[in-house]
């Protein structure tokens, strides 16, 4: 049964990526490599370009130049089949973006049914399986508006996983959550990482980055300033800008 | 002496009631109620209009409006999609159409279609076809703007989430954006149906056979038939209310339980930049 054939994790290669909005260059030649099964956290201040970089990986934003490859897909190639490529790249948004007119279960089945042409029973079996993994199968009949933020974000993760992605992108997945629900979402992401998923995570959760990430990339003003093992970048940063950023984040009162 | 708030409120209420009673008393005194009744509420005329006012007039008004609204909805949706299309020619064509037909009186469309269709296109339209086409032409222009606003009111993240899952653009539009937009525009669309109901009366300028007569035509014929009294128009007017009042009640109810109300609540803005700051605040 297809429900058990997990997708093979894909690697990501980003080479010299540039992106401008008018005169404002937000990505100034970014090169990052993510190995299959690796978890990379992108950290940096607001406006450093980390979300834009993430959104270029599934072409929600079109870069001006440079090259991205995800597994077998030449993402930046003009002839790439965008829809086929995106089916292999799951994305989780800061604002969840669940479909409010559909139930939790339908949120998870609509794309497999309408795009992959799965029949209802097959799609629902897989969706309930994914909802069970995030602990929400009991809420399958609810509408998103009836769920807490943390629950909605867990559904969003389950929804992405029903497509059997080879890569998961997380765009500040806990930034819009009440503090007490952050932990549930991070725990699911940790489980996913341990299951071998390739993940790129834009986050401000330094604890998560430290515990789960294989590597951390620090960006500032559209450039990669420092990258390396999480322990090294967060625990013993070498670049002055990284040191400054982490000092502000970890000790905001400056004592 | 200073009045308490409660006394002041009571005084205000008493004043309002006093003025009301005085106005009603004056009206009763100066109006010739016998003349009013024979002009507008002649019972013999009223009973003479049944059952045709319902079986022919009301029925035809509903039919003309229904088909006019239906085709106006289809046309309006297409125009709305053209208004936001990436191909610029579609946008221009839709914009010109909408500006044109919103800007001219609906009665011009009825006249042009009623007398011009046979000349220009060699078409012999029935009254139903003429009325519903004219209503659809005018209605689609208004409906297009309503639906466009609805489509643009759906948060951008919805389309992004659908595309990120791998839905083609048309599929995301049909499955995600249009259903949500329709929920948003259902109340204003109901108001559009009310306006079209009333505009269906304009078919009288074209003229029609007795069996195709709608409410306004029945009312006018009634005046000719019964002489000077305006009673048939009052009956026709009440019949319009039989359509429009339930529609506006429906619109109000849908507004109250609009699905957006609970889900429109925005997720909190970045609550915390880091878990460390949360504890300090």
C-alpha cells in the first residue's frame, strides 16, 4: 500500500542565489547545501532574507539568478514542472494557512484526491494515519477555526506529509503560536527529523536549533555570514555579527 | 432644578411620543380616507386581480429574475476572473464591460435588446429570453465587481498553501479560492438578486403578450382595465415584497452566521521572538 512507502529524502543544492525586489536586493548570492536526511536551521534577524530564501526553494518566489536543485528537480530551470516538483516539497507556514472551508480531514485529503487522483478511502486512510502521528485524529471532523493555533499547525504538518514529500520547508512554524503550544509543534518536528526527513527550518527557537538541527546557517542582510554544526554556531559563534545576534536573542535585556 | 439622567430620558421619550401622536392626528384630520382607499386599496379591484397576479405576474417575475441572475452569476464570475487574469487584454475587456454596463441605465439595455436583437442578430427572442438576457448583461457587471472583491478578500496564504501542495493554478482557484470567495460574497450577491428582481419590471418598455406579463405589466394593465384607481400597482408592489423581503432576511441571516466571522480572527502576530523574552515580559 502506498501509505507505507515513505518518500526517499532529497538533498538540496543552492548556488549563488540572488533575489531583488526592485532596487532592494534581499538575497546577495547565497550558496547552501543540505544533504539528504539533514536538518538545517536558518537563523537571523527579520529582513535578513531567510524566509525569502526558503520560499525560493519551492518557487513561491522566483529568484533573479542562481541555481537550486532539490533531489532530481532542477528547481530554477525554466522548464521544470512546478506542480510535480512542489508535490515532493512540503511547506509549513507561519500562519498555518489551513483551508477554513474544509474540515481537518478534508484539508489532508483534498490534494491527494484532486491532484494525485487517489480515491476517497485511500486518501482518508493515509490522512488519518498522518493525523494520528500528530495526535489529532480525534479532531478530523472539526473545522480549522475550532482548533487552537498549535493544533492547526500540527494539522498543517500532517497535510504536507500526506503528499509524501522528500523535503520539508518550515517558515517560522511556531512564531504565531501561544507559548504553551509551541512545544507540541516542535516535538513533532523533532520526530520528523529523527525519522530521516530532509528539513530546512526558518526559526527563532534556538533551543530547537541546538537540539535538532544538524547544521545552522546564520544569515544577515541577504548573505550567509556563518554556518556550521549547531553547537558551534549557536554555542561558540566566530563572526561578530552572529555573536551580536545571538547575544540579543538569548539575552534580550542585555545584562 | 437639575434633572436626573433617568428623568431626562423619560422626558425625551415622552416628547417623541407626543410629536408622533400629533402628526398622526393631523394626517387623520386632513386626508380624505375614502378617496385614498378607493384610489389605492379598492377591495373589488384587489380580488379582481387574483389569481393572475400570482399565477402569471409573480411567476413570470420570478422566472425572468431567476434566469437573469443565474446567467449574470456565471457571466459575472467569468468577468471577475478576467479582471484578475495575468493576460492584460482580458483585464481591459472586463474593465470596459463592467464600467459600461454599470454606467448606463438598465432600461437602455432592455430597449436595445428588445428592439435591436432582431435587427442586428436576426434573433427572435421570447420575452423570457429578452428579460433574462438583459438582466444578465446588467447584473453580470455588478456581480463581477462583487466577486472580484470576494476573491481578493481571500487571504493570499490560501493560494500559496494550495500551490505549495502542488495544485495547479486553476485547481487551486476552483477548489480553494472560489469556494471561500463565494462564502464572503453571498450576502452582497443576495442584495444583487433583490436589485435584479426590481429591474425585471423594465421589460414593460418592450411590451409582451398577456401570458408573459410580469408584475409591473399586470399592474399597469389592471389600471387600464379598472379605470382611475392605482390599486393594481399597490397589489403588484406587495407581490414584489413577497420576493424581496425574504431575500433580504436571508441575506441578513447569512451575514450573521458568515463562516468568516470565526476564522477571520487573525492568528496573533509574532508573539515571541524567542522563548526567553516571553518569560521576561
